[in-house]
């Protein structure tokens, strides 16, 4: 996670972009790149929401990993 709140948020992840949009952040543009694919760009103000989303995603992934083999 990037703690610099003045840097725009760029993602190629549709679920990440959707999570930011659901929280009220609109993409400011799409950046086309020849190598690595296009990126959806959000304003720097979306950084805290991105950090929360990534923390909760990591928590959910850990929950699933912890439950593997318990069935």
C-alpha cells in the first residue's frame, strides 16, 4: 500500500476499480499502455478507500486460506 496521498491511483483490476466506483470515486481517465495493458486512473483522494479495500481483500483471502482443509 502506498502511503503517499498525493499520487493518483492506477489499477488494471476491474474488481478494484469497481470497489472504488461503489464508494463514490469516478475514474478520471484511462491510460493506454502498449506493454502491460490499459490502466484506470482515479484521483489521489481515492487512496484511503483503496487502502481499506486492499486490507479487507487481504483479510478475506486469509480467511479462505485458513479454512482450506477444514471441510
